C-alpha cells in the first residue's frame, strides 16, 4: 500500500508561515461567535436562554466529520478554504445591516450558516496541514498552530470587543469580513497555500472508508468499563462548559464595558489559560494521568465557585484592592469578577492537560485519528449541550445560584474515578514496561 507523501519542496520556515496564516483564519470564527456575538447579544438585552443557543450553533465544529468525506473526495484544499471563507464573508455582510435591530430568525440563520462555513474551513485547513507536513515537523508545527489559532480567536473576540467601543458593532462586523477577504486573497495569490494534493496509492483509493472507521470504534472495546469511559468523557468538563457560555452575559449584567471584558476575560484570561495548560502538562508528566485527573479536576470544579462569590449581592463593583500601574502612574480597582475570571481560566487550563492526555492514552496507534476524534466529539457535544442548558439555568435560578449549580454539575465525573483510575494505571503500566 502506498502512503501519501508530504510535500517537501517548501522550506520549514515557509511551511510554518503558511500554517500560522491558516490557523489564524481558523481561530477567527470561534472568537467571533463565542465572545463577540455573545457580548453583542448580551448588550442588546437578549435573554440568557436565547444566548445559550450560540452553544448549539457551535455543534457544527464537532459534527463536521459527517461531511469530511466530501472535502477529501472533491476539489483541492484551497478551493474548499476559499469557498468557506466566501460563505462567511457573505454571512457577515448580511449580519451587519441587522446590527442594532431586534434579533430575528434571519439573524440566527446567518449565524448558523457562518458556523457551517467555519467548520468546513477547519476541515480543509487541517487536511492541508497534514498533506504537506513531515512527521519530524509536527512538533514545532503544532506549537505554531495552537498559538496562531489563539491569536485569531483573540483578535475576533477580545480585540473586536475593544474595537466595538471605539467604532461600534456594525463596522466591527464588517471588519471581520474584510479580514476574511484578506485571507482569501492571500490564499489565491501565493502558491504555498495552493499546493496540489499528494498522490494516493491504488489500494487506498479502493478501500471503503467505512470499514476502518468501524474497526477503530470496535477496537475501543478492548478497554474495560468502556461505557464508564464514555460517560466520564461526557461529564469531566460539563460544569466548565455549562458556565462558559454565560460568563460574558454575567459581565454585561454587572455593567462592565466591552473593553474591560476584552482585556480581563479575553486577553488576561487567555494568558491564564495558557499558563494553566503548561503547569497542568508538567503536573501530568510528573505525577501521572490518573492522579492529575482528580487533583487538577478538583481545581477545575472549585474555580466555578469564584463566579458564584462574584455574583452574590453587593459583590459586583466591590473593589477588593487597588493595583498600582507604575508605568502609567495609575491605580486600577480589582473587583471579585476579575479574580473569578483569572481563577477559572487558569484552572480550566489545569484540567485540560490531563483530560486530553487521558483521551490520547486510550487510542490505539493504528486508529489514533478516528478514535481521538470520537472522544473529542463526545466532549464537545456534551459541552455544547450543557452550554445551551446554561441559558435556562440563568433564567430560572439567577446568576449566583446558577454558578453554584455548575460546580455541582462538575462533581458526578469524580464518582466514576474508581472505574477510570484502574484503566489509566493499566495503560501507564504497559507504557512503562515497553
């Protein structure tokens, strides 16, 4: 069987530049939907249960594997990327005139189509990256991918929030469309973004893709307590996901500006998440996946109580202390929500590291892509559904009680650890003996 051969006619520096641009474009829709549109709708007085629908629209990012065979079978990667960007540009141009008006069904439809375009762009970008990278280049390329995606998400999320305070929401929406036009022109003009796909051997072409797919899922049956593993995957970050979509509505409810939200929750929150991820990765490497799942998982669950405390009566604009900014000769009041935001972001990064390591450890290297995609699908599906329910939680409970409930929702996963930990120890024991 002939394997696909990566393109090696580009220097590594050029490959990394291409990856940086593509994953910057991939991060833009996530920041736009989850942060900017969320804040815009909150500012328009949209009820929390309707804002929770944004989480359901995000299901496109987890369900995209259903139409992934189309991206593999038809057309070049560049055609799919540019076509997806064209769809998102048209959606943004359609959304801009609706800014400032009541939220209608047409507004939701355009957002839904935008998410479908975004998910299709993701498929093509990921496939193109795999096409032209060699195995020895994956490590540094993954670092560039992660950083560029986060930068794109910040630009369209926190950056757009800050920009909207200066120029308003309608020009800000159009600005994202202009950014996508620049991305599309870059892909169409510069050849490194349009390399032809590698040749596929005859045996690969004849193979029915459904057979290895079901073989990969059947192989997961080798794990004891598979159904417990599935439920644990669904539940481990459920409390975090339920709270996440309601964080920005809470900021808006407390009358904080878009700039404050963008700087504290967006930019500083991303720094805290990154630091938490690094520390969580170190802790997992040092003490093992099993220990890290419950130790760091506890931090992840307890951090939700920070928002509960910030939502208690009288805590909204209570200045806990003032932070001196010597270079600006200023002092900045620090409110409970600031600390809650940083604590939750940092703890989310802590919990992410062992959870992803756990999912990866479950995968057989023969089927690693399909099996890992299956577990990520479960996790994202759970997160989107819990985010949708979060809107109703705020509606019927209020913010303080709702945030406490998200802490309780995080606890059932720990009840499954007596079955999960032996599985992890068995995997780690086999790895250490190899």
